[in-house]
C-alpha cells in the first residue's frame, strides 16, 4: 500500500532527518492522504467485486434496503475509524446522505462506495485517530 511509501510526507519520523512526529495538516499531507485513500479504496472495491462476498460493503444497490446499506456504512466506519456507530449517529447520517447523493447523480453504487470510502479516510476522525 501507499501508506508506507508516503509515511514521511504524512508526518512519520524517519529518525535520519526528522525524529519528531509532524502533526501539521498541510496541503501536501492532504494531497498524499487523498492519494493513499483513493488507492486503498480502489483496491478494496476491486477485491470486493472479484470476491463477491460483500465483506465490507454491498456492491450493488438493487434489492438492498436502506437499513442494510446503513449497516454497511457503520461497518466501514468501524474498519477505518475504529468506532462503532450509535443509534441515529449524525456522522453516519451525513455519510448516508453522501452515498445517496452520489448514487442519485451517477446511478452507480461502486462510485458511491468509492466516494464514501475516500471520505472516511480523509476525515479528521481517521488521521487524528
């Protein structure tokens, strides 16, 4: 994965040039975080589509209820943020709204899951975790 390749740019000390952790959220940090998130999400979605098991998200929306899709959003949040969702969680609701918006505009559930996945990786809950 690209997380290791970009670790120095993401603030991880290399103990040759820098011994302290850089916790600034700079533009370059955001750019490499976006790149790593996009790469990771593409890999997850590609593997998910090949396996067809629906491990962390539902590939297609046909025949899926909103409660099933919301449960997958909660599971994805647990995988990425390490947080469980509560009943009527505001974060999950905003991610659900994002999923619905992308799906309505593209009519493509894979694009909607890609957007949700990248949004979770680039959210402060991930990089401040």
